[in-house]
């Protein structure tokens, strides 16, 4: 069971915050909604390492992003 609903109010707030923060980690990033939703779903599941899942997108900055 998710820690929170990614489509609920908390998920929508998180998705907005992620979308606003991603350009700091991915220069030239243009929000299409997909990556912020992916991050939100990862966070809603809890448990596993969000940083490890995001390494493909953020490289060595994944841990820094996940810690934010």
C-alpha cells in the first residue's frame, strides 16, 4: 500500500515541487509531467531507494536530489 496517493493532494503538491526543482539538476529540462510523476510514484511506494532509481536520469546527482 502506498505511503500516500500520488494522485491525491499530497502527491500533486510533491509533483509540483519536483517539477520546479528538476531544472536545478537537469539543465535544459522541460517539464512534460512524466519524470515528476515517476518521482512521485517512487516516493509514494516508500521503502526502496529513490536515488538508485533516478541514477539513470540524474547520474551522480541522484542522491543529492533524493535527499532534497
